[in-house]
C-alpha cells in the first residue's frame, strides 16, 4: 500500500489528530444545513424540544404525551445542546457526530496499544470507509450513540484482557454497558466478548494472568447496575408514586414491551434470519468483509487470540440480531468498529494484496457508474427518479454527475496503485458533496410537513384551534401554532371519536388527519386537501365535515402542545 506522506510515520499523536480532523470534516459537514428527516429524527428532536420547553427531562414526551419506546439518554444529549444554544437545527446532529468521533478514537487507540500506530491508522481508515458508520454518524438516530457506548465498553475489555490488566478499565466497560442499556436496551452486547475470553482461558488455549481473570471480575455487574439504577430507580419511584396512568404505562412499556417482548415477538420490521448477511453487510460494511474470503486472514486469525475473540464477538452480535424476527439494518452497527479493528490488524500484517486492489477498483467502478447512471436518469427526467426527487431533477443531475466523475477520476489516477487512502478519498468527497449541496436540495423533499403546517395555519385563521389524528412527529416539530391530539398510542377509531367530541364542544375547531377511508365520525368527501407527506395524503376537517352523531370514546384523551418555543 502506497502511504501518503502525511500518514507515513509512526507518530501516534500526529496520525491520530490527522485522522480525527478528516473524520470531523466528513461527519460534521452540512451540520445546520438540513432539518430532521424521517425516519426517527423528527420524533427524537421533538421529544428533546419538549424536554426543554416543559422542564420535564426525566420522562420523554411527544406532543405532551409520554413517549414510552425509548429511555431518555439520547434525547437528553439533543436537549442539552438545545438548552445551551437555543437552536435545534444547528445542533441536533452534533451528539451522534461527537459519539462517532469517540468511536474512531477508541478503535485507533486500542489498535495502537495492541499492535502499533500503522494498525491503528488502518483500522480507523476502514471504519471511516464503511458506509454504515458514516450514514449513522450523520443522523439523529439512537444507534450511533449506543454503538459508541458499546465501543467504549469493548475498548475497556480489550485493554484489560489483551493489553494490560486494569480493574479500572474493566469496571468502566461495565459502566458503559449500563449507559448503553439506558440509551437503547442492547448496550449489554459486550458481555458476549467474555465467552471467547473465558473459554480460551479455562480450556488452556490462551492463559490470562491472575490479575486479568480472578474473582474481581464479579464486580463488573455492580458497576453496570449502579449506572442503571441512576435512571431506573428514580423512574420507578416517580411512576409508582405519581398515580398517573401514563407514567405507569411508560414504566411497563420500557421494562417489558420494549425489551424482551420486542426482541422475541417483534411487531415491525419483520425480515428473514439471513437479512443482515444478505441485505445489509454486503453493501454497508464494504469492503471490510472481503478479507473473510482469503486464506491469509484465517492463518492470521489462528495465531492471534485477540483476533479470534473479536471475530467470535462480531459473529455472536450478528447472530443475536438475526434470531429476532424484527430487523433493521442499523441494528448491527455496534459490531462495525470491532470489525474495522479486526481487519485493520490483518491488513497491517499482510499488506494490500492484488486481489484486494481489484475489490477496491470494482467498488470504485460500481459507485462511479451508479452516480453517472443516476445523473443520466435525472437529465432525462425519468419517472424512476422524479417520483423520489420531484419534477426538477436537473439540479440533482449535476450533483450526481460531479460525484460520479470524482469516483472515476480518482480511479483513473490510482488505477495501478488503488489503496485504502484513494478509496477513502472518494468516499470523503462523496459525503461532503452529499452533506452540502445534497442537504440543501433534499431538505424540502424530506420535510414536506413544513409546507403543510404553514398551509394549515393560514386555513384555520388566527382564532382557529387545531387538532391532530393519525399524525407524524414532523407535524408537531414544524408547527408554529398550539396543537391538541388525542393520544398517538390510541387506536385510530378512538382518536376519531375523541376528535369529534373535542370539535363539538367549541366553534372554530379543525382536525388535520390522514386521508383514510377508515375515518369515523367525519365525512371526508368535502375536506380541504393539504397535500402529500410521508407517502400519504393529508386533509383538514372542519365543523361542516362532522357527522351528526358519533360513538363516545372509551376514554377521553387529550394532549395539548403549547408553542412555548418553535423549531428553529
């Protein structure tokens, strides 16, 4: 591998800061240029906004109603920056960006300690090249943050077992598992790393010292439980003493439905057991897994207990998520940093072989042609792209063209010496183009709720009151007027009945909802059409659209969201 001069040294500090600078440019590029996009981002940002506006930081709320699906840690991070700056649009992407930079540091530092600076450099480069890592680093979804806590936990375990015995780092790893659990339940995944470590020790395949394996390992769960207790005990106390059924529902949902029940009996994102291996890893972990198909890798693996342990852990993590019927591609993200560490060690040992250069060349050709084909479709105003990007496809054509030309230009320049640096440069250029021009062009398309809420505000007038049913969180986030909704968690029929009752009590009230044939208590034939958002048509119902009668709701539920401060 031909190493650029700026990386061609064994100086830990210079190499680390250079990599972090490159990572920061790629990950932070475009921050402040776009609004929260589906999926998930509008929900988490709205919850963070309500934390600051309401002063209730302990129980996440969505439209004034408790949001029972996730613990509050990730939303706290967004809310804290909002509280400090007063600006959500400029800060909502920063928590995951910082978490991802911490992941890069952990991979680099532990690689330098276990092997050398060149290994650390290669491992960090591989992590930054893997598409899934940057995709999640540049979004406001929980997974990049929980992957960071898991990476820190793995860092502590690797330091203790394979670098130098350290009870402190061992306990830190368990504490971060606890933090991972109260961020998203899967924070315990580093526990799987103990299986290969202890099996190797007790079978005699690799004996650890008495300082590394002894009774003090049992102190680890205590560190984890202390972190869990810092959030769990106050939450349980408030829920039990409040006599508030919403708090009780939040407690039960978090402790039972969103943990074991969601894993064993998922109700969404159902995919076959081979989903990650066939549909996620080949595209989003490219090209890290290519080494699994080479004999030198397996020879390298047999000679290294730490590599055996890392690969075993990665396989166990993928297997763990594959067993559950509910699967999203981002679930396996926590295993990616350790995959980069594993492959970084191997690459440093054997170098870039001709076959791997061909893999990188093939990847460059594929990405380059993909962007050029997309540009051609945009120039031709193809329906294939128009349905996703709107009718004005020419501006996207130029974006795709520049990106495709950059891939093929670097490929031609480095045809005989393609390596990680050249391949990574192509990706870096792509991410920066996407995060600047791409964000600006895509933002209106990904945030249709902005225009709809502006239209609704004009339609109801300054004295009108607005209710919502069947809504998406973007409508809450981008509203500039107070809102009432009838429980996001209630059935659509219950929402309809509660909305009808609310409208019947006072004049000049309106309900915005999805244009759905199953709507009860309203005649939607003359409703005001508001437009399309999130693949659905939305309408505005007025008093004239109410049915003469409507069945009473089983429970009257209303949640009011005052616009103390609006998204900006």
